[in-house]
């Protein structure tokens, strides 16, 4: 029983990370109907930048909380800048092109960012400086570390802030309006270009936070960590209902739990036929199931009304 | 008549141009393949640097073959630790006319590539592939300069059982990881221990909490991992985060400077095995380390082995006075030299005779040798 609990705990942590990244996908899809495949690389950039900055600051003797804050700020700034730049350079010119063009462009941007990271940081794994002394807490037989609790807390705070932004601010209202019907929102006085840029910026900021948390959790960052993560987060977004912000949250958490439980029990379930090295298939299996049986996702799709 | 004149002219031209090359040394291409991109790139670069150190040292002595001065050129290729890429790269090297290959790193790459080299009679000496299957395919061209996984796995299994009777194992499903753990399981059984659980992962994963949790419930004393350091490092961190106090052991894929860097304080107490002697105890170790550090920086794991692989290959060519594989392959088989790593001689399969295996433990952030098994007594 405590194994099940532990797997659930693991799954929730993983799920929080997926949810943070899935939000970026879902917001962009809601407004542009574009699957921003480069989003995974933004997460990777966030991780790499935060690890690099943190390493420099810690080596210079800066106190840990300040170093972490600066590293986070640096990662957020870099990611927001990259996200907005990518939108401006790669997606805006294709705003009215057939849907396939920006999709392929997104894949191209993903490749460019990966290779840029490889050129800048090399092919080595970067290691997250051991600044967070791990404390392990026991809870009904399951162990949770302070880093894991931090991840859940930060993820929850960030997602709460996002919901506040979208529901209670002018920018949020503009985003919702643009997501509903771009042309009409423009007619109503919304600066559509600015709103789209802001959406990318917000999504990228979330990605930066996710990147820092992932680097802190696993202790490593490397240039091709974004690809698979991006695909899984996208699957999570689809699972919850693409375009739907609470959907991304739910999808992310659910996917994390399914993956953890699946990887833990798959050996027993299939009688040893499939081993736990098939952990990654769960995300894609879910994606296929969702697309076949409930394409609008669990909480329903929320995309532009083209009527 | 006109065509005969044309042919005569062409032949004459080639006759005239040929001697012009005699003044410059002929180049002999030696292939060197390892992952130069990806998570194991630091290990691949280590191999390239080791081989390069050897080749440059030999070139500096102005070697001659068949009376002609020759220069050995290292043709370096990247196989990204991927079996498919390895075969493509192997074919490329064959087409480029290499006379021998130092490589690959991963057993999963060496094994498929060896077929291509064998079909073209190109000798291959691996500085790092430890899977038993590599030399047991019946090819005459496969060699390695380190102990194989049957020795390594047995050493690991025995030592693990010494630490505790309940042993859990994880492998990364590559030819190397799987082969190593299969041997570890045999070693554990032979030493009277019990394998309480076996889990799997891939050589690209970073999240192991699910499988470690699953193993935790089986209450092991030791966890043995067959795989490389980019997985081993996060694995031991997650192990400790889950509150598991078990000993953590791994093979040569884990026993590297990179593991220490990536695992940080969580790596303390981890045990890794490595075929061969500790660099400090190798007969040529101190000198090699000095020469290598001057030029390339820190030794990861495989540089001395790559160095000796290149030396063995080139010396066989020099002894046979030819770069043609049919001529120097028999000389390669008869190799009996003292390399940096120690005495090198091959058995009939191409395995290193009396290859030692050393177990290291992380103490205060450094790998310290704990025990050496097999081989000639380390001094």
C-alpha cells in the first residue's frame, strides 16, 4: 500500500511539472490554433540558463536564496525574450497561412533552438549545484523530499498566478477575447499582436519556472532534454482539452500519475512481457486513446469560434 | 588506333604522377568511432583524444612501411551511441578505405558495426565495449583491450553479495547494460545471494522514481545498475531522495569523472567497477596521465585503452610491414606488448588475456580503488 502511495506522490510531482509546461502549449493553441513544438526547447533554455547562472553565483559566494531568485529571474527573462522573438520571427509572418506551415515551422524552430543550445553549452550534461540540502520526510510510508514539496508549491503558486492573470486582469480578458474570436477582438479595440506576444511571453515564463524546477529535481540539464518533455506535456494538454487552462492542469497531473503508476506496475500487469523501460509509452498511448475516443479532451476543447 | 594511343597516354600519365607522391609520406587511415554528440559525448571525446595521443606520438617517430615513410591519420566519426548510426558510420569508414578501426564505445554500437568491418576484413579493436557477444560472433576481426562483462559482471555480483544477500538490479536495455546485468545475476547466484527484483529503463531516461519505488518495496540491500553515467547519476540521487539507504553499484559506464560531477554529494559511497587497473596503478599510467592532461585535460575512463588500441594496431602493421589486413591481422593476433594499461595479449576470440577488473568506491567525492580482481597482481 505504501508503494502505491509513493508512486502516487511521485506521479503528482511529475504531473505538476507536466502541467506547468502543458499550460504554455494550451494557451498558444487557444489563441493561434498552433501547436508550438518549440515550447519544450524553451523549457530546456530555462533549465540551462538557470543552472548556468546559479552555478556562477554560487561559485562567487552569493547566498543561496538570492542566487536562486536571480537565476529564476534570469531564466524567466531569457525565456520570455526567446518566446516573443520566436513568435515575431517564425509565427507572425505565417499568421494567415494554411495550418500546416506554422506547424512545420515550429518543428524547425525546435531544431534550431536545440542546436543553438548544443553550440552554446556543449553536449555535456550540466549539473545543478547542490544548494538545496535534501531533507526527506516520511508520510504514511511514502517519502517526500523538500525539493519535491518545493516543486508542488511553486507549480501551484505559478498556476494560481496564471489563473488570476487570465481571469482578473485586462490583459487576461484581452487574451480570452482573442482566443474566442481574433478578428472581432481586434474590432473591439484589442491589440491582437500585443496580446499574442504577451501570451507567448507568459507561456515562456511558465516554461522557465518549469525548467528551473526540473533541473533542481533531476539535478541535470542538457540540450536535448526538451524534446521528449515537450511531447509529453503536449499529450497532457490534449488529454485535458487543448486550449483549456484547467484542462492543462488536470491533464498534466493525470499524465504524471498514470506514467508513474504505469511504470511501476507494468511489469506485473503484463506478466513480464513489457518492462518498466516502456515508461515513456504511456504518454503517447494516452494521446492516441484521447484522440480516438474523446478528441476534445477531458474538459473539452476551447478554441477560436470560427462561426 | 586512337583509343590505344589514349590508353597509352593515360597509363603514361599515371606512371609519371605516381612517383611524385613518393617524396611525401603515404597516409594510412585509421578509423576512430565513438559517440561525440549526446549524453556520452565526454566519453567519446576521451577515446578520440587517447587514440590521437598515440597516433601523434607514433607519427613523430617517422615510421616507415615497406621502405616508404608513412603518416597515420585518425579518421574520427560520431556514432552517437546509436546502433543504427554505428552501422552507417562503419560503412562510411569502410568506403573511405580505413585500414583498421579503434572503436566503438558502446557494445550496442560495436556489435552491429563489427559485422560490416568483418565483411570487409578490417580489424576492429574496441577500447570500451565489454559485452561478451562482441567477440563471440565468430569474426576474426574483433578485438578488445579490456576485460569483458563476464568477468566484470561476476566481480560485481560477488562484491554485491558481500555487501548484502538481497540484490536488486536495473539495466538500461542496451546490449551493454543488459549483458552486464545478466552476468551480475549469475555472479550473485554463484555467491549465494538472491536477486529480489529486476527493473528496466532506457539510455535516455532521467526519471527513475517509479522503478526505484517498485524496488524499494522488495527491501534490497544493494542496487546494481547496468548502464551509463548520465542515467546512474540521477538514479542515485533519486534513490537517496526516496530514503533508500541501500548500496549502489554499477559497471564501467558509471565509473567516470562525469558521474561524480552529476551526482554530487548523493554519489558518496557508490561503487563502480572498471575493467583494467586504476590509472595510477597502470604500468604506464602516471606518464600517460601527465601527457594527456597537458594536451586534453582530465582523463574520463577510456583514454588509456584507446591509446593502447591504436598502438597495438599500428605496431601490428609495422611488424607485418604492411597495412593490408590479410597481412597484419595475424600479427595482431600474436600481439604481446606492454601497453600503458599493462601487458596486452589476445586469446583466440580477441578478448584480452587475463584482463583485470577493479572495483572503485566514491570516497569524499573521488573514485578510490577498493579491490582488483584477476589480471596480474597490481603493484
